[in-house]
C-alpha cells in the first residue's frame, strides 16, 4: 500500500510539472502576428502554381457571399518554408508530401510558434493525395481558420469592453454581449439599442432588439428579415427624408443555423440598402433563442464603407455578436 501511494504521488508530480511546463512554454511564446483573414501557405512553388495550388485557392480564396464586391475568403500568402515573421503568423497551412504517409491526413496544432496560432498540416504521400485530402477536409480547414480569427477578435474585445454598455444591454434585453469602447450609444429606446462606430469615411453599427418567442416559424429566414426590416424602418432612417435601412431583396442572405452553449442561433449574412436612398453595404444578423425567458434576442451589425473592402469589418461584427448569450441572472 505504501509503495502504491508513493507511486501515485510520483505520477501526480510528473503530471503537475508537465502542466506547468506547457503553461510556461505558452507564456514565453510571442503573440501571433499578421492580418486577420490572412493564411500563410507553406508549399513548394511548383506545387503552388499547379493543381495543388489551384485546389487550395478554390476552397480558401473563393469570393465570400454576402459582400457587395468580390473579396476572398482568406488572403493567401505562399511561402516555400517558414522563417522569421511568417513563422509567427496567426493562420498557417502546411503542405507536406512524404511517402511515409499511408494516405492524406489533416494534422492541427495550436501555439506551435506563437500564442493563439493555428497550424494545419496536410500530410500526404503524393501531390494527388494532397488534393484529395484538401477536398475531403475543405470545410474543416475553412471553419478552423475562421474560428481562430474570431477567437482572436473576441480576446481583444474582452480587454476593451465598455462595462456601461454591458450593463445597459443586460438590463434591457437580459443578454450578455461584448461591446468595445470604440462604439458609442447612438439610439436608446424601450425595445431597441444602437451602438455606432463612426470614422472619417466608414460607419459601423450594432443594433439590438427582442421579441416574445411564440413559435419556431419566427426563426424562418423570411420572418427574421421582416422583423429586421420593421426595426430598421422604425429607427435607422437617413437622407433624403423617408429613407430607411432595409434588407436588399435582390440578394438572398447566407443562412447558418447552429447551437452555442445549448442556445439555438440563426445567422444571416446579407446586404442592406437604404429604401428611397443611395447607401448600402453588408450586414450580419444573429438571433438567439432564450427559452428560459421565452424571447428571441437579435443583434444586427452593419458596415458602410463605400468602394473599400469590408470582409474583415463584417467578421469583427460577427465576433461581437458571437459573444451574445442569455444572461445567467
């Protein structure tokens, strides 16, 4: 019994040192660098200019639906090998061809060379099997890089959150959401809030409202758009008089339905326009079901940035809206 007890203590000490070592290693790593939405692809240049590179571009650089102009899902930067700055980029896709692989494999690794970094290694015995592997895991690869970027945004916003805004939203809608200090409270009504971020030639906004949860039909795409249009018509008006923000009916939004922490969510990515006006841009609309309180709470983020790229601004808004969850109290 005594020997077994000493052995257990020894194992616990080893595990403890292992956890401490991992934590120390993570703390000593530099923070991941590079722009949001950027992926460094480590691949031989000959492969990059051939079918393998075509496959990567087809799945990682296609035009994002829900933006007014063609912008790629990710901005890709090819490198023959990692060195210096590129070794610390946030998102890295490595292509490794080695006969030692029996078949194509996707091997993820976090915090390899930097904190909050994601390295996805596609290992395969041949170039053809790399293409097949990328085709098999394309959705996973895209989702993982998007998630890593979103987590990076959320981590930053958690450090610059405006607690007054948090309390305001909790009081009015019984949800928690991270609103950064760079926004200001623009509209405060009984059933509606609008937080705005205004810069020289760019405008962003986060709108919030709620409604009683009566039936699942309220979560149909058409019903969500109708509710959005009714709220923006009421509160988001412009020049000339009589103009108001509304969904652009000529472009169907991209719909995503998912569960987050046991909360049912519906996300719409589409385009807005000013009825009887001339402005427009992309929006993201996220509705969550608060079953405990019998309500649906919706957050809508919009961007107005004429003739400029908007992909990363929309993803910033997505990250903010992703933090929206029913309050515990």
